[in-house]
């Protein structure tokens, strides 16, 4: 075995998890001032803000055991989701497709009849006889035209910035519940459930926000070195060397990247060994949204009980508003309500514009009474927040991964794998990569 360490690029959950499970020397490289990636918690005037909602859903027994007994023993609270939708001037419970009671009767009827047609009608026969070709067809196949028109299409177009017909359904999995006829009918009659979906309940740290998890994982790392405020500037995959921003050049035995896939290709292209033109071209075809979220604090307790709400209608610039103080009261000072208001775009929205939109959207959605209640509104950006599963996605990603396999470089995490996934998925990805490396 080479005496050089395994280098891990990025100290988010995937990188921290990989370092935890590795059984060989490692060196973790992080460009920001501390580990955590996107699970960093910012405190503004006593208000705790994560980069939008970061809730733990632990399905894997080993990861659940690590979190509960090693990383955050006795430090997690269990919370039952209270999520809603604001449309047609009223709040309904989430998921929309099984909680339409309270909407105007004509909307309820349109949703219900469209669902029945999709399941049993002549109009929906073609989609029932084949797999959906795109996300719009998935929606029409499993929910019908009413749900598509009144929620699923407009909401997802705001979130993904493109029409659902431009996206594949490859990412859907557990993230988009497919209701039964009974669930839809019960929801129309007002006896529906809000427990549908993978995030009906979740865990959250008792103190310190979601960054507590990253800090705990970092504290328990052994067998390696962590460098912060340092980032790679070039990678020579043939020589197995990484050039760093602090002037060092490090050799490696193995390389695991959790940075964004297009950025990794750029680092390789700047290295002495370069990358094939077709790989560089494939990286240029990968697309993602930018999410600007606005941290807002307002005087007074939460006007509404919702942990977060979805806003499908075009009169709202935001697609989702969350409230840390509604989820867990210690995240805000007494008699203060806090929110994160989210905007998905490709650079056309400035932070200042988002701050203005956030206040207006909070008032219009009845989450606060007036703009006079706002104590502050501060915008933050998440680059490549949502990967676009468009027509180019599959072939472009496959082209890059083939080259990375040739170069003996592994990737993990939401950005390293260029996917839509959860926090636990990132931890699992780090573990899986460590197992591959341990076996080499």
C-alpha cells in the first residue's frame, strides 16, 4: 500500500462520514473555515438559521446507532411534521394530494376527477400502459390533470426553474408520494392524513442547530488530518497529486471527491494530465439551480403553526417558506418568529431583490401580519442547490463517471454524485466510498 494518505475533498457530511469509516490514513481538505458543508448553522441576533430545512431521517441501522450513541447521544428531539400548502387564499395540509379539503369545491372536484381519470379513465390509458418519459408524465400518470394543474406543475416549475416535462422522473423515488384512491378521497372529505411521505417525522439536535451533527462527527474522527480554509486548485490524476491554494502539493494513494462534479472536472482539467475534451464538454452540460434563502426574524410569536409551507401560485416569488422557531422554539429568542424564504434561480435574482420579495411573500402568505414586524432580512446563497435531471443529465454524468473510474477517483455526496438526496444519503455515500477504499 502507498504511504500517501487518502485525500478527501470537502468536509461536508459525505467527507466526514468517509473519514470516519476509513481504515487507512486520510487528509480532509475543506475550503471554508470549518467542517460541515451545507449543515452549518448561522446565529444572527440570537436566532439560529440552517441553510433552509435540514432534518434528519435515519433509516440505516448502523448510521442511526452512530448518531444516537456516538455522535449525538441523548441530544436529539423527535418532531412530527406540520407542513402546509398556501393556495387559493387558504392553508391546507401537506401532502397536497391527500389533503384537499378546505380548498374551493370546484378545485377539490377537479383534483378528484382528474385522479380517477388517471387511474381508470380512457384518457389516462396510454400513460398506464408504459413508464413515464418525464416528470410531467409521472405527475399525470399517478395524480392526474387536476393535481398537476393546481399544485404539482406550478410548484415544481418554481423549485426546479424548468417545466416538469423537461425533467426525468429518475429522482422521484421516496420524495414524491404516490397516493391511493382511498387516500385522495379521504383527503377531499377532510379525514386525510398528513403522515404520508418520507419526512412525516424527523430528528433535530437539542442544541446548536444542525451543525451540531457536523461538529460531533469531526470530534470523533481518528487517523487523519483536517485542513480548513484550503482548497484544491488542480489535480494531476496520473501523478496522483493535488495542488492546494496554500501552495502545497500533496500526493495521494486514493482520492475521494465530494465537491460538485463539474468543479471536479475543472480541477482535473487544470492538472498536468488534463481530461479528454468529451469529459469537459459533458461537465458543461450538467445544470443546477441556485437557491437564495432569506433569513428573516419578526417580532412576536409565530402567527401560523406550520413548520414550512409550499406556495405553488405565481403571485409568490418563493416556492417554500420555513420557520425554524415553529419547528423548535429554542432556535429563536422569546417572542420572536424566524423564517427562511427560498428562491430558486440561475443568477437573475440578486440578494437584495430576494430580501424584498421575502418580506412581501411573508405578508401575502399570512405568515406575518405586516412588514413592520420584520427585525431583519438577510439573504444567503446556495450554489448548484438542485441538480436538474434534464435530457443531458444521464449521458453527461455517465461520461464523467467513466473517466473518473479510469482515473481511480471516487465521488460521494449530493454534489459529488450530482444528485438530489438527503443528509443521511450523504452519510451513507461516505460510508460506501470508505468501504470501497478499505477493500483496495
